[in-house]
C-alpha cells in the first residue's frame, strides 16, 4: 500500500535506528530553507559544532557534521586517517566492524583484521597485542556493535594505542548521546556518529570529531585523500571561518540536528546516558523474567540496543510483523550472521522512555503467548 504525505501512519521506531524524533526537531526541519552563506545557516553551523563538542566531550577544533549518514562518517574517518601503504588494524565482531574492514580494504593500505566471534566482545589486550604485532598506524573499532548489541570497551584503549604509534578510530554511530563517550579523556582520534540514533534527529548527518594528533597526520599526507567529497582538508574550509563553498549545506537537516542537540544539552549528556542505562535495566529485568537471553555476554550489553536471541519455537518474522501490524512498533531483525536468530529492541534517545519499555514487554508477552 502506498501512503500520501498526509496519511503516513505514525510508527513507533523501537529498533536499532532510526529512533523516534521529538516534535521540536520535526518542527525545526520545517523552517525556511536558506543558502549556506546566509547568516542564519552560519549561526546554525557554528552552534552545531559547539554543541557537538559537548556531546563528544572534546575540545577538538575539527568537530562537525558530515553530510551523509553514519556510513559517510565511517568512510570519512577511514579515508582521511589512512594513507596508502599504512598498516591498518580493523577489529570486527559484527556487521559494522565488517563494513569498516570493507571500506579500509579500498584504501590501498596493508589491512589486518582482528576477527572476534560475533556476540563476543573485543578486549583491549587483544587489540593492543595485534596492533603491536602488525605495527599498525591506524586502529579501527566499533564502540556499540548494533548488529549484536555488544558494547566493546574502549575506555583505556586510545592512550595505549598512541604509545604504539597508532591512531584510534571509533564508530560511535549508535552510542553517542546514549552511552558514555569521552573523546578527549579516552584519547580517541576520530569518532563519528549518526544523527538518527541516540541523538534522535532524522537520518542524514554524521557528527564527527578529529583530534589534533590525527589532523597532524592528515596535514603531513603525501597523497591526496581518495574521496573528494569527504576530504576533511576541503571540508574544514567549508565549516571553518573561510566558509568556502564545498557542497550545498543540507540546511534543514542542520536545523534538525541543532534542535536535537539543544535537547541533549538541556537534559545534560551524563543524565541522558543515565536515562539510557535505567531504561535498559528495566527492559532487561522484564526480558530476563520472560526467559529471553541476550545475544551478548553479561557486562558487555549496549544499553541503547538490546539484542536478544529469538527463543526456541518462536517465529522471528511473524513476531516482528505482528509488532508492526498490531502495535505499530518497529523492532530490529538480526543482521548478517544473526539473521533470523535475534531481535533488537532499541531504546535510543527520545525512545528511551519507561512507557516504551512497558509497551515492548507487554507486546512481546502477548505475541509469544499467541
Ligand atoms: N555503524 C553502526 C554501529 C551502526 O549501527 C550503523 C547503522 O545502523 C552504521 C555504522 C551505519 O550508519 P548508517 O546506516 O546511518 O549509514
């Protein structure tokens, strides 16, 4: 069935993203479109940069929103940090680590992979030992591996990776604004996210921050960045004081991200993280009581995406379809190796609310009984 603009049904997206967008953000996106040199646009871009620094917990000058979804952030971080010939270590334990390795494989680097079983965490000592062995110049890892609901601990990794002479690149697409991300204290060199997850704006922008250490490497490159569109040496003039035209600013998306960040800052980054933890624990208690098992081991669960194994005897597709048809709720299916084996319940950003926890549990109880 096709829907016209006016009769698009209201869904409740409680999967791994996009998350529900608050009305204030939807109103912001409907503001008049202006050109990229209009003082209104300049002010919004400056505001977005400042607010993103608070969200990322960084003083990095190079903090901006890449035009494109989270994958554009991933590609941007990789093509700028990796120079052809570099030894690069990409850590994988899920679908998005695989994507990182796929992009890195196109960067003419000496690619090494640390492949950990899907559903198992990547541990810091494994990463450091492998980075040392291959003399890595860049190490890439996903913080919250949305495909399996695993939280890969990265807190102590950055400074140790630096001691080995490498840079640390981290995917926080699903975690920024929902789980603790402390860019400067943790020594992260390139961190990117997505507007549509715990920040609760629509999809279309990839917030990103890059450390001075990484900028130094970028500026010392002997070769051009392989992507013109994502070349940060160009993009910085566009976001910086010179305001050179590089590409047409997705201005209405910037309004949306700006307003979403206002909401993040009003709540406070740490309080927001705590709210995600609280809602995760509430949902987990209910799922445990129903006998459902998480796909990740205890102590390594993402709080914003709860991936559980489809229980014996339940029909994966039927349950997900009924969530949508009977409750208007979108939940996530398993991805890649977890296809047909997991359900993913997202409590992200504006979606991380007590009433949504109650809805998921009630609907699941009803559907499993049926
Ligand atoms: N990385 C992670 C951890 C993700 O969860 C996603 C999307 O789900 C991506 C990267 C890719 O982002 P996008 O789909 O916005 O391009």
